[in-house]
């Protein structure tokens, strides 16, 4: 698995025949230069996690949002575009930087005093719509306002009011680094092979599902400013674990600390398999990455520039 097609052009790839995708593909070029790449050429691993209350949601949201660039770095796995190195370690993550600024990003307001469900609803009401689903068909409402919909003034469906299903659909059309629904969705990681697919939920469950671990993880990032969080998110696609963090350090300087916290959280959960092993074993590959400082994309680039002799087709033998 990879975070992006390593050798295909947009034109060479089929489009999944879903009605909403046709609307999105028409709209994407109006709001950014790389939205079609996101839709056609990228692959992510995502994890959905529960919260127990509004206060619990807020702490988990803030912690996971601030640490999302670390996940992007550890899982960085998209260094090729159309058969050549693209200058990034997670080009998939870079693509999100110019997809649609009104529905992506690090959501600075999540860290504001008083943040909660109501503030996120206000954010979503200001995210432009894509569509309304009626009678088995997707109606193009791209760029229109859900606030107008609430007043019965949606140009695409004048006089109609939204249903709860319409709101649920609309929630699915924002793409921040962490997305809030009735759960929290971690969206920062590139696609990868089986071991890392299992490692991603282990990382986030370990950090967020044990209160002691959650408190410790928040302590790592709680003093970072909005500007520092944004700078880290913007640096990680190229630099991965070498991206600078506050205090004159690099991201790799906290990677092992955060993984240790995740391991302690998984140990505290004490969820065992039939052999009596807990979930910490799933973190093994991430510890290897953190200790070496070499992320998956860098390993692929070393192979491309070495044994593969620039033959991108070899990536299909190595990445699964």
C-alpha cells in the first residue's frame, strides 16, 4: 500500500461511479489546484474513535489535532508522482494544502476557550455545500450555504428545509486533519501495508482511550501556539520527522515519547488476545521508524535511487 498512485496520471485512472463524486469533480477545480489529485490518486488510512462527553471530545480533539502531523510523519509513504520522486515524503498530505481551504486544515478554533459542539456546528454551517440527496439522486448544491438551507432558501431546492440526513451528509463533506461527527476521525496518515494499517488504530487508541495517557499526550503539545501547529503541519509533508517543533527541536525528538505514552495507554487497557498478548505489539513498526528516524517514504526513495535503478514498477513488489 502507498499514500498515492506512484506512476499514474489523473487521466489514466477510473472514477468511482458515485453521484456525489461527479459533483465534487466539477467543483474541485474552482477552489484549489489539487482536489482532483486527492480524489483520484491518493489513499489514506483513517481511524474513528469514540468520546464519552463534550469535555472528553474537546480534549481528544485538541490532542489528536496537535499530534496529527506526527502521524503524518510516521506514516509518510507517498514520495512518487508519475514515476518520479516528487520532492515530498507525504505528497498526499501536501495535496490537502491546496484542495479547498474552506473545508480542510488544522481548525485553529478547536483550541479556543469555550470550544464545544456548538462552535463546530457554526464551522460546519459555514462550510459550503456540495449536494443534497433526494429520491435516489444527488442534486448539485456546490458552493451554496447550509444556513440558507435552514431558512428554506437553498437555490438548489427552494422552499425545502433540511432533514437530519442532510446534515449528516453535510458533515461528511468537511475534510480537516481531524473530523468531528458522532466520533472523531483521524485523517493524517498515508496508506500503507498491513502492519501499519494495524499500527494506526493502536497509536490513537493508546493515546486517547486511557485518561492517564491522554493527559500525558496533551501535556506534550498544550503549550504550542496556533502558528507553531500550522508551521508543523506545513513542514511535515516534505520533512516528516525532521520537521521543526517548538523549543528548537525536531518532530523526531518527541516521536519516541509519544509512542511510549501510546504503549502505556494500551498496556493499561489490558486487552489480550488468545495468546495473552496485549495490543502494544502493533506499535512495533512505529517504534522502529521513530528510532531510525527513517520514514517509509525515505526507505522507498533509497530503493528507487539504489537497487531499483529508477524503475518505479519495483514499488509494487515492495509496498505490500
